């Protein structure tokens, strides 16, 4: 067990990608094994905050006192049976994908932050650009070893329902409380996932480091696609891009079956031109699409289907980019991932705390959502960037106010939250709530919902010691 108590050794654990400041802790504890962690927690009474890789955007890993538990030494990858792999929580997405590269297997979730730890992606139920087809982290978790803040340990496997008690190695057990709260039906990473007759696993995934600590994780894999058909389409008008989405969805996975549909507004393209100088000058919007191809023999047919569809929709194919090989596919992913990187750099230089939306709505409100966002932003004249997962009705709007506009930006954010909640959407579709979005989450679930979620929290952590200040 490594323990760090000097201020300069603790300081790196008090930062993450949110730029949130003001965290403090007495020490950092780094266990070498899950058994070491269990022994330590059994005799510990201080608040505990789990530190991931620091890529989070909601300050979940930044403590307000107590101790930090860093799982950085739990970083092994162990191949299990075909289609399954065991990872330590500190293994990064990059490390996992590199390990899988020669194996013929594929882990679909691909959040923008490829240096995120897998424990962190479970804590937020992360997704990424391919979630339109492949879903979210929760869909690929088969099993994990879990430690509560009091040191009790258990192994949870897919199929164990909340209608059965959760049993621990010491013989104790927890019964899921009687609650009426249910999670939204749209893509959602806000607060605890609660559905009737769900698996116990699903409760802990997305719990923002407040219910338990993942020490070993078993993930489900898919056979690696033979290739991807991908391209970036450019539009002279934003609305032309939006109107394409319901038409793509109408194929219901037949003929046209993308795994990614990623949007870039005019302001995003303006910033991207610093790295991608060949973006057409007249473009006001762009759409990155990607479709996996199971067998190489089907590649030409899939490409023809896209050309036929796009030609019928009068998309200017000469202005668009289509991948000609693996290098182009990587270039298109870099194009997508460069947007938040550029914005984060801009925020850091301006010493701005990130003010970005992470909201999603059900399908029937997609076009209304886009129109509302555009009108609201135009009326207020705030500098902003709008990009993200158009296929999931999940757009990120990063507000970039001057110092004098900070109050106005907050009002715009609040206005967007109110409208999304009126449409039965979520205030966080993939980044979680953490410490920065608790006000909006409380508005989303209401007093009764908060009471139900507290019942769940206190079953696992009656003294509110784990991840204190996150979510609730």
C-alpha cells in the first residue's frame, strides 16, 4: 500500500478535465491489490473519494476533505474465454484497444477521452460516437468485483436481479429498497440507473463513485468488424443536416445502418480549420457517419447504399470526404475528437470552468430540440460550439462566455435544462452528474426521486462517506 501525505504529492489528484478548483484531501492511498483495499477500508472512517484518470468533466474525483483512493496499480488485462476480457479499473481505453488489436475482438464503447480509465467509464456509464448502434458501457459489462466503503466485498454477475438480496463475502446482505423512481427512457447517465427487475450490476454502473469501488471488471466483446464505411458530409445549412437524421433512422438498420452519426455546427468547423485546413469554406454544418462492415465482401454494397441514399437527398458528394482506408478512418475520428480537445484548451487558456450541456431527449423531440437550441443561442448572442451525437438526440453545447456574460450564460443553460426536462429528457446523457450538475439533477428527479435515490445510497453507504458531494 502506497500512502502520500505531502501537499505536492496530493495536488495532481485534485484536478480533472472540468477545471474545477478547491478540492482538498488529507492523503492519497494507492492499494496494490483489492485485498489491500478491503483491509484498509475496514478500519477507515474518513470520507473516501475514488480517483480515476482525471478525464471526467463533472469534478467527480475532486474531494472536499477525507482521503483519495487511487486504483492506478490495479491495471492488469487478463484474457478470459472467447468474447470476454478481464481488466483492472486503471486500464485505459487506449490500452485495452491496443491489447485487442491482434485478437480479432472489439470493445465498442469509444468515449472521446481515450486515456479514460475503464473504472471511470463504468462510474459514468460512458458511451462515445458509436453509441447510436452499439449502446453504452452498461451494455458490455458482464461481471465485476465490488468493494463497499466499509470494506465488504462481493462479485456481481450479469443476471443477478435486484429482487434477490445482494450478498457479500462476510455473509452480510443488502436488500434493494422499495422505491418508485425510474430512470428516463432516453440515453441517460444522470444519477442511479433504476428499472423494475434490473440486474444489480446496472445500479453500480453510472453511480459516479458513490455506491462502491470497482476492483476487477469483466467486459463482453464483439467480433471485430472487417472494415468501416465512413465519411464526413458538409452542408451549406444546419437544418439540411438535421433533416437527414430521421430519414437515416427510418431504415431501421436495413440497408443503411450507421453506428455513428456525429454533428458539427459552424462554430465547431471554424475551430477545426486550425487543424483541418481542407474543410469547405461554405460549410455551415457537418455530419460524420460510420457503418461497420462484418465481411469485406459486403463493403462495396454498403458504400453503394450510402452513395445512392445521399445522391437521392441531393447531398453534394464532391464536397464530402469518404474514407479510403484505415488512415482516413483514424483521421475522421481525430476530426471528431479534436472538437472537445480544442474547446478544453481554449477554456484552460481563458481560465474558464467548462460550461457544457450533456442533455438528451426522446426521439419525438429531436427536431424541436435542434430548433430550440439554435433559436436560444442566436437570441442571446453567446459564443458557443455545438457538436455531438445526433443519432442519440444528444448534443453537446459548450457555452464560451466572456467574463461579463457569465450570468447570461448561466441563464441560457438554465433555460435549456427547463425545456429538456419538459420533454422528459435528461440533464446528463454520458458524463454523469458529479459535483457540477447536482442542481439540475435535483430539478430533473424532483423531491420524491431524490428521497428514493437517498434510500439506495444509504443502503450501501449509510454515513455518506463514499464520493461525498457527488450526485446527491
